[in-house]
C-alpha cells in the first residue's frame, strides 16, 4: 500500500487555525460579531418562519388524522389516514430543505416506502407501516408548541435589544409626538420616572447592547432543539442508517476479499507456479541427460534443488501474507515483533493484553500494523518507530508512531483511506495525526471480541 507524503500535506486545519470567509482570520471576537453574522440572521429567519409554518402543519395533521380516525368505521378512514401520513412525509421533505438552507443542517433522506405488493392498497399498507410517516406526523404536532415558545422568546429579546440600543437615536420622538419625556420606568399619580438625561440614555443603550449581543446565542440555543427534532424525527432512523452502513461495509468486505484472492492468484501464477513449471522442465531435461552426461545432469539437479528452496520460500511468504502461523500459535506480541524485525528502521513493540481477542480481530490488527510499518519503511524517512497495542474497555487499541517527515492524511485514493475503509467494515476507526515535519501518529480502534476456544 502507498501513502503519499510531502507537498500539499500537513497543512494546519485544526481549530486553532479557524479562518473566516475567503481564508481571512476574524479579528473581531465571536461574541461581538454574532449579531451581524449571516448565520444569526438565517437562524432568526428560521424561528420567525417556524410559527406560521407550524400552525399550518398542526392544523393539517390534526384535521386529517381526526378525519381519518373518525371515518375508520367506514372504508374511507384508512385511505384518508394514509393520505394524512403521506402529506406529513411531504412536509418532512420541505422542513429538511428549510433546515438545510437556514440552519446548515444536512439531514439524509429517510428510507423509502417498501411496497410489498403493487397497487393502491399496497401503497396504503406501506405508508401506514412506515415509521418515517408516523415520525413526520409527530413532528407536525410537536413543532407548534415549540415554535410558539421560540418565536416569543426570540421576538422579545430581539425587539427589546435593538429598541434600547438605538434609543439615543430616537428618544426625541417621545417628547415631540407622545407628550412624555422618554421611556417611562415608573409612574403613579404623584410621580413619574423617565429615561431622559444623557447618563440614563447611555445606560439604556448599554443594556440594549447586552441584549443585542445575547440574542443570537439565545436564538442559537433555541434552534438547537429544532435541529434535534428535524434530525431525530424527519431523518433516517438509526436502524435504517445502520442497515445502510452494514450493506456498505459488506460491500467493502466482499471487494477486499476479492482483491485478496486476485492478489494470491497473481502471486501464485507469477511466482511459485511459474517457478515450479520451470523446475519440472529442468528435471525432465536432467532425466534425459542422466545416461548421456551424468555430470551435467547432476548440475541441473543441483540447480533444481535451489529452485525448490526458492519456491518454498515464496510459498512461506505467501502463507505469511494470508495468515502467519506465528500469529495463530503465539499471538500478537510475537507476530508484531516478527513484522517489526523486517522493517527498515528500528521499531519498539509493546503489547499489553491480558488475553487474546477473537482470531478475526487479531488478524485485522496484525495486518493493520503490518501495512502501517510498510508505510514507515517506504515513505516516512524515519529513523525510529514504535508500536503499542492495548485494550481500553471494549476496544482494541493500536498505535504506530514514527519520527519521519509527516504529511500523511486520509484523503480519498490514498492507502490510508483504503485501510480506514477496511477497519470501518468491522466498526473500527483509523485516526491520523501527521503534521508537516512529523512526527506521524496513527491510531486504530477495533471492537474487542473475546477469543473463543481454538
């Protein structure tokens, strides 16, 4: 496998290097720029739109479901209820688009209807049995009370904040047109307190500034609940998502197994098989020359003996590539030590396991470390490396560190990306930390599955 190092890799992309639009750093703190950011205004628009939309959704959902439930005593109730649920599914599509455009929430499409039979009755059955339909109905009902609360809080804070903040610009309107000296804080038959002197006006604007600065964060907290509702009720269910992941992982496993079989076939055809064919031909020639020229026949037999040793070594290497015997007999510690001894740089191996994992997980761990050490040998330009293996609760942890040039990443098409896909097929994780200039630290997690009797 090949991992690319060098140009274009190792660029700082972590949180400490956050940049604004166009790659420019924000000089103004987030708390001060929040009221004028596009994100804050989009979230405000989402909250303001939610109230009228939720009223329509609630009215539609309650009316249609009530009508369908009332007509269940007749045949018409079932199709009306199915139509209500189908409408809620369509509403879910609109709401996902609104959340995507205003909240930046990218929610996947839920699982489609599974028609067990064709025709109108098949469609009705599929709609009524779909969990997506009922979750969309639940969203249509729950959205209204939350939208009322969000709308009230948002409009209150937003209007109060901007009203007080801009008070120095318009306070003259009150004595000129309203017949009072300013905003009234207190008043009874004997006394009235107004915000009318420069100090009070300045304090009022300061309070308005605090409200204005706090409003975007309050709105953001409110829209967090909307994000949860859209993701949980209008997105794909966990079970459906897991099924898709398993189907994808199964495809990766099948492709990987097919690629391994092709590699083994190619190695046998180009290596040991070709060598054995030549060996058979050489032995046939030696047999013919045995009576005519015994010395030449002996020389040819000696060369054939060398070819046999070479073929046996190739077969051992091939068998080690499929599953090394030392791994089966002695476990990860001995097997990884053998791999480390073949690396071009000194490698320190430390395996801290009180028991052995399942053979499948053990094999994946072995080949993961093996491929990572191949990267160290071929690409890292390191002078030393270290391998650590340990167990953390229900996870088997692997870590390979080298002091090379760094710059490795998980970009699509690299060798590490392929390794990450293979680990993902068994619910594993691959994390690469490789800044330009090194060191490179690759950490892999695999699910721990206890060893059964071998």
